[in-house]
C-alpha cells in the first residue's frame, strides 16, 4: 500500500510530464476505438443495405461476352422448382431530358414482375405492364431522384421526357430506395424490356432477378438455377448465381480486412506510447537515483523498488487507456454527427484497447523498474 502511495505521489509531483507521457497511449487507444467503430459501422450499413434488397432474391448475371442469352432462355428459370417470379433485365446509361434540364441516369429495361421481385413501391402512377413490353411502348417509370431532378416538386406522371433524344411518356414514379453499395437506386429510369434492349442496342439479357418461394430453400433453388443455366449457356465461367447473403459475406470480408488494417495502424500508436513511457521512466530512475539509494539504505528491498516503478508505469498507461477510451467514444460521436455516417461501438475492442494499454505499461515499465531495483545503495547515495 505504501509503495502505491509513493508511486502516485511521484506522478502527482510531475503532472505535465505525466500527461505528456500518457499522450501516446491516449492517442493510440482513442484511434483504435474510432477506426474500429467507423469500420464496423460501415460493415453494418452495407449489410443493412444488401439485406434491404431482399433475402429471398437471387441474381443471375450473364458475364460471358460471347454468350447468347435471350428472353426465352431467361424464361426457363421461371420453370425451376421453388421459383416464384423472375424479372429479366437489360441495363445501360442514358441521357434523360425535360425542357432545358437533362441528366445521365441508369436505364433498366425489364418486365412487369420487376416491381414485385425487387419489392419496390410506387409513389404515383403505374408500373410497366406486359402489354407495354409486347408493343415496344415508349413509356417510362422514373426513380425518385430522376423525377425530382427533371420536374422538381411537380408531378411527372402523364408528362413526356426525351430519352437519348426520343420522346417517352412518364407513367409512374418510384418511392425512394436510397443508396446501395455506393450507388443510388433512385437515379434510374425503368422502361419495358423490349424498349430497353433497343436503347442498349442489344437483344441479350444482362441479368435476371429471381424471387424464391421459400427463403429457407434459397440455397437449393440456387443450385437448381445453376444447373438450368449450365444447360442453357454450357460454360460455368459465363454466368453467376448470387444471393444477398453472398454479397453480405463478400462486403463484410472486405470491411473486416479494412477495419483490421485501420485498427492495426492505430495500435502502432500504443507501441509508440509504450516507448514514451519507458523513456520517461528511465529519466525518472536517473533523476531519483539518490532517493532510491536512501530507500535501500533504510531497508527497502529490491522488490519494493521494482514494484514502485512498475506501478508508476502501469498507472500512467492505465490512466492513458481510460482517457483514450473516453476521447475515442466522443470523437466517434462527433464524426458521426459531422458526416452522418453510421458507427458501431465495440465493447470488446474498448476492453481490449484498455488491457493492451495496461500491458504496454507493464512491458515497457519492467526495464526501467528493474534498472532502479538493481542500483547499489552506496553508489546511489554518491550519485549527483
């Protein structure tokens, strides 16, 4: 107990130096907490966005450039056991113009089932009908951002827009779906599949969204669709069947790697902080050589001296750890308020950062403490 009191008294006697010594630990701990909170928040946001696309939806993508995959081929997926509905699509970029206002947006050519398969809602008007596809109708459904850009607060339904210079009638506007994987789902224009193929100058189908009847059987349905695709395409490298779960795993894996790298970089500050503690403790041993000699001369054992300097080192690092945790939480909160980015605090990471800072104090405090405890009392008393 006396040893602890002496250690605390020594720290109190040099408050500014003690704070500067702790600074490395404070910066290290707070950096780890902020970086990991941002990384985990990003992972959660991506998972939520992917999850919102529908956990019972599969995406069949045709990737081979020399593969022929037309609407009739896509319709074979509808006959696969466990499939409720399909929405074949073709996509591209188009310029949409209303009066003097024009914007470049994503064009999706698809069928009437797309609304249900992708679980979209209409803000006004109607969606594409089968008749529109059969008649190659020049009609369009606008994403909420596209509608706002071209018409402001006005109602676009019934109005005309020019798509790549050709007039199209607006029949509906979609509710906002927000951003997903860094791209806005609202800066779109949806046209009938046949019309979309003409705009994209292709007769091929780029991808097919598949709604599965039973969410629990999605892996089984995925395997059956892969078999069907193989019979149609004949080359496993020319297509892919992916679920939202696959996307989640991929996104999470990338984010976890990034979080680990950011957290690891920040953790280096803790090591630097530990070296700072060792440096100051060595200076402290040199400054207090005479004090150590007096204590030894009046009966202090080597273990008492060792413990005193070790406690000083641990108190500095643990105080730095506590302050670092506080600053880290506050900094992360300020970051999310300033940027609007989601964060996710990790209690295990906070505890681990604190324990690590404590270990840094022990590891880097052992050498100075050991040096102090080995001082010969006679030599120490003579030291000036």
